[in-house]
């Protein structure tokens, strides 16, 4: 399967399952726990033009049906990624998609330019949707015109396949999706976390080191599924579904809603082998229902 249509830059995936950015490090951290080469792709944690320290501790709080995080995109910066990570990625069979973030359009462009043509980097996922960074991300993703401009400038800076990761914290995600597709996005990822908060009533303060964070996990799956369905039936580029996927049944639901592929995040924290189980579960479902190709299920709802 491919993640870009027509004559656009494309990615070929052996299966539709990959980790969500920020839950799988740079792809090396889980190497002793599972065969990462069995995944459809690997999506790295966010990478910025210079190293970021991230937000104050604590950064994680478990909720009744998910996780609040306020990591703040801590990362080693693009120069170190190119020098230390990309040479290893270039030896892998599984394609690596680098998630890109920044405080300004110029910073996004800097990272995209630095990664263009680097062996081991198969594509870019442009994160315009993180709710944990005070100076960027969210602002780009909630304004269709600004999202379009960012996409166009990054598109001009790289020949790599471009996936735009969209925020659910908007009133009309379809208009933002249409804007970034028109500006050159080859594919879309829906969704990132929903803004949320937890309060320690005894201490009278946030459970996180910041006032609020991003909610992920099973709680957000119905929202993500709805948005994937709405966008997939409105634009004509591949969609990567993300948000609360824990089982093969969840993944198949996203595919039936219109997704070409899926990302698994929070479930990996509770079961590092969850992605492999999902891959096997999708295969079993296809055998039971005489489905030859995943595309036969795509968008049937």
C-alpha cells in the first residue's frame, strides 16, 4: 500500500500499522522488545531545529480511560538526528517517518530542509497539532490559512512525502484538512491529543507540571473515528487514523471509516507488543472474511 497518490512522493508500506509519534522514541528504544521490521512504518518522536528540553515534571497522568501527557516535545534536535539516528535507519527495511515540530514556519522549514535527501528518512510528518507547546504547533493547526502557508513552505523545502498531523481542537477539521491538501500535503494523520486537565484537589494544583496537557487513549477513539470519517470522505489523499487504537478491531474500524493506515500510541505503553497483535488480528480478520487487500475495507462505512 502507498501513502501518497498519483505522481506525488510516496511511501510503500508492508502493512497499515505504525507507532504514533512521541510513543516510540526514535525507533530504537523498543528494539529489544519486538521486531520493529514487522511494522508498516516507524514514526519518530518530534524533531526540532535545535534540542528542546520539554516541559516541567510531572509530565504524565493516567486517567480513567487514557493518559494526559505534557512532555513538550523533548528531543535532541535535527543535527544530532541526522548524525546519530539516520545512519542506523538507513540499514532498516521498515521506512522511518520523522515527525517535525517548531515554534515558527521558518523552524519547520529548517528541519524539513535538513532532512531532505538524508538516507534513512523516508518521509516527514508535520506536527501542527501538539497542545503542549506554548509557542507553536496548536496555533498553526487551528487556522486553515496559516496551516496552508506552513504546508506550502515546507513542501517547497523538501522532496520527501509529506504527512500533515492535524489537531482535533478545532471547530471544523475538514476545512483545515482541505487547506493543507491544496497546499501540497501528500497524506494526513488524524488525530493528535485532545486538550485536557487533571487537578490534585488536596494540593490545589495541576497533576501535571503545566496547567493542562494532551489526552490520549481509548477515551478519544470515538472522536478520532468521527473525524477520520469526515475528512476521508472530503479529501482525496490517504488518511492515517490515530487515537485510542488498542486492538485489531479498533484499527479495522478506522480503515472502514476511510483510513489507509493507523497509528498506535498509548496502547504500546501497556503492551509493547500491541502493534504486532494488531497486525496479526487484521490479517486474521481478512482471512475470515475473504478480504484479499486492506483497500477492500477502506471507506466502506
